[in-house]
C-alpha cells in the first residue's frame, strides 16, 4: 500500500508497483521460455544423446569387410611367428643359440609351447572367419564367401600338416559344444578340397553379390582372379603331399599347379608396414628376443657351398647388428613378408609332379630352372648371376627319378625360407639330407597337441609325441 506518510507520492508509488509487476511477468516469461527450449532440445535430440553412447570402434553391425583384415593379419602373424620359427629350427634353416630357441633347436618342446599358435589359428583366424562366412553367405556376397573359404582351407591345411587330427566339424559352436570331437586328418584334406571347389565357383560367378572387397583385402586387394589362382595352388599342395608312390595324385597336382600362379606378381603373401605396431614377425622377434641366428645352420652352409647369390639376401652370416641376427632384408626388415604360397614353389612342385607322374626329365628340368629363376628374381639377384648359377646348378640328374626329386627338393628348400612348407617337404622327400642335432633321437615329425586341449578337451585330444603318430602323408 502507498501512503503519504511514507514520504512517497501516490504517483511514484503506482509507478513502482507497475515496475514490480512487469518484472515478475518478465521473469516468468523468461523461465518459461528457457523450460520450453530445454524440453524441445531434449525431445528433438534424442538421437544425438543416443549416438553419444555408441562406440565407433565397436559398431552394432559388423560386415565381412570389417572382419577380413583382422583375419588375414592374424594368419600372417601366426604362421610367421611361432610356426615359422619352430619349423625353421627343425629344418636347420636357422640356429637357436640361447634361451628357449636353444632348447627348441635341440627338439626340447612341451605341450605349452604350442598353446599360442593353436589358439590363435582356431580363434583369431578360423573362429572370426566363420563369422565372416556366415555374414557373407547370408547377404549373398560371393567374393567374400569365396575368399573366406580359401582362408579356411589354407588355415586348415596348415593345422593338419603340423598336428594331424583336429576338431573341426563340431568346433566353433561356443557353449553349445565345449568338447568337440577330433576329425580324421585325411578326411579333413577332403573337406579342404570341397571348400576350395565352392570358393572357386563363388569367385567365378559373374554376379559378385553386392559388396566386394577392396583395400580390406590385404593380400590381393579384392582381385577374385588371383584368389582363384591361390585356391588352385592350395589344391596342388594337397595332391603333391599325397603323391609318393601315387602317379595319379602327382598328375592331379600338376593339373592344379598349371592353373595357379604365373609369375611372382601372383604370390600369396602378406606385407607389413613401417611402424613398430605393424612390423613383420621376424623383425619383432629380433627386436625383442634375438636368440635365433638366421645366418647359421644347414641352409647357410648349403648356400655357401653352392656359391649361391641368394646368400646375404635370405640368410646373412655377415650381420653384426644383434637385433638383426643374420636374416636378409626381404624377410627381416620392419616391412618384411610372410609368404603363404609362391610362384617359385609352384614351379618346383610342377617339376616334382612331372617326375612322379611321367618321369619326363626334360619337362621337369624346365620347371626346375623356372623355380630357381623365380626365387632369385624375387630377391633381386642380377641376371648375370642368375645365368651363371643355372649353368652350374640347373641340370637335373638323370640317374633316377629319386635322384632328380632330391635335386628339386633341395632347391625348393632354399626357396621356402621361413615357410613351414619346408618342413613338409623334408618329411615327404627326405631332402635335403639333414643330420639330427647331436644327442637327440632324430628330427621331430609333428607338433605336440597344446596343453590347453588336454586341459579343456582332454577326453577327445589324442596322445602324441614329437615323432608319432606321423601325419598321414608322411611315409
């Protein structure tokens, strides 16, 4: 109430009351508008808040293109890691001179030594690749479906050739089957062949089926024709492994190899980067452990005795840097390679298959020389040195098919540097003639089953030593 007694005129008092009323109205209007905009912002931006909680590195929908690079990288690291190290020590392509590598070089292995390569192949390669195949087949992506089957086939053959019987038909089912039975190794070779036949059909289909790989395919960049050649190369291996005293198998190997690689440009291999986090497994090992001398052993002695120009390009006994213990740059550099199957291997395979199927020395020698040349050209040997070497070492003996096969296998052993196939070659042919390390019972013929299998699937896991049972083709 306004009063004259307060010393304020009624007019002034009325003006003050009006100001207070207007201030109250303005405040209510302001807060009302604020509340309105907040409500509108919330209701119109639910999607923004929802997306805030999404992890861009863990998308809700995973496509075959998201899975493929990881599967291929895991395969390269697994083969190029423990599997290649173990087999290159067994075939004396290198020497273990301290710590664990010294024990392995003398064939001192335990089941736990094989937990990592077994687990990585089954989980990171085959397990993830099964997810890729399910997604590709459901969407009708023929190229991804073909590539996925070839990767499965290659990984399976790698496992069979080192371990024999494996869990496969009942594997990869999670909680639904925690104790999968083991499949017969020879039957698994048939499974591999079926996978490859389906893969070739899918990759040959004029309809790629929508999505196709590009840079996510770190082996061939999505080139279906090269993957088909890779599939035929794997089939050629399947047959040559079983060709001892079997001319028909040798003929099939030759047929498949003739449909495989035509030059080094077709090689199935994985190249690494120039960062420490994406460096080659040999480089990583030498940086971290360096207890293997890659510049010593039977292979280095063989190259020296032949005056082979590849000495220093594969193994290198002149290395003085302890972190690069005797391995040439093609394999040992930070961006080195892991080779799955190469053109040179296919040429040597053709030579052996020709000898076993027809005994045609002239035809076999042509393939034999092509294999040597491909190996040297890949590593950068000069044409002059290549010709001189062929003149001195490029003629097959014609005394017997067996002698000619030894010559072919010896050159293939050189070309298969750091490739587990060199161990398969030696077990199949007995060439080159390796001498077991002194004080041992002989060179191992197989890997041990991992301790993880005995612990988690012991009822089904076979008993095995390093010498028996042999892989079915090891006769």
